[in-house]
C-alpha cells in the first residue's frame, strides 16, 4: 500500500525538480545596485537561493542566514507542491498520517547545513549592503528525500504490523 505512495511522491518530486523548477523563474532579473549574478540561477542542476542584508560587514552572516532560510523555504515548497501533485490521483484518507509525517521534514535543516554551498557573497561598502547566493544540487536533495521516504515507510509498516498484532491478540482473547 505504501509502496505506490512512495513511488508517487518520488516521481512527482523528481518531475517537479528537473522539469519545472527554475523554469518558472524569470530569466532576467536586474535589481539596481545588486551584483549581476543576484536573482539568476546559473546552473539548472542546482536549487538556488539568494540572501540580502543591510549593514556593515558584520551583517555578512545575516545575508547568509537569509539565503539559507530562503533555500529552506524553497525546498519545503517543493515538498508541498510535489505532495499535492502526487495525491490528486490517490485516495488520501488512508495516507494522511504518512503525508503529514513526510511534510514535517524535521531533518531538512540539518540536510541544508551539511550540504549548502555559498557560491557568491558580495558586500557593497558604500551602501552597506550584502548579497549572497547559495545552492544545493538537485540530485543530492532527491537522494535525501528517497532516504527520508523509505524511513517513514519502514516506520509505518512497523506501526501497521504492531497494530495488526494488537487486533489479533484482542480477537484471540475473545475466543
């Protein structure tokens, strides 16, 4: 039962990642005063995000945090969109707990901290602005999601088994 669900989730996520993500982004963005790379995804095999902060060089970390937070929001949106897309075909009554567990994504922050790469950081001294660009490879994110889905599937299979044993025990006591 959960096999088809897991397959649908991964299929929708990979389809969205490699077919749709970044094609919805505007091809040319020019923000006055920003570096030329800001707002532009240079490589379609990466999920890209941008950060900004205003202040002296001490605010560099705020720009990086903004970039990381935007990346985390983007990945969470990908999960939500792909989940919604894959369950237009399924009867979600049986899968609600599974989906909610999947959407919570408690390890996403750790995954991002481990795999984030800051490609560009630019500080404009005269205007006291800092711009940042960070990326995570799409393939790496998809592998992370495969592992996560399999872990959830195993825990739900165990839960279902335990529940069935409980029901059998109750039935045997009635005999």
